[in-house]
């Protein structure tokens, strides 16, 4: 065992950089629109990846976010509808 044993204590510092782009939203409708666009983008990416499939696990379905109207709880949907009728 001693002949083939390998130990290494190497430390490498890595930095994670996150770039944030601020967006000014003047009302709830603008926030809802931005949120909906980003949600739909992520959902479309998941659907695309599901159609491409995984090379390691063929015929395996990938998880996909539900359509946005289905994802919202009834309380949130009621709140959004109340805001739109004002």
C-alpha cells in the first residue's frame, strides 16, 4: 500500500465574480413582466434540454418548471388580479 499511496495538500485560491445589472421597476406590472420573461426563459431552456436528452441516460425525462400560471399559489394569483383591476 505505501508504494502506491498519493497525498497532496495543494491549495488554490479561486474567486467567484458575480455581475449584477440593476433594473429600475416603477410599478408592479413592470416587475411582473420582467419576472415572467425570466421565468419563461428558464422554462424554455429546460424544455430545450429535455428535448436534447442526456447522453449518459437516454430516454430519461428532465424536470421542467410548470407554466407560470400553474406555478402561482391561488393567494398570489388573487393578489395579482386585484392589483390589475385598480
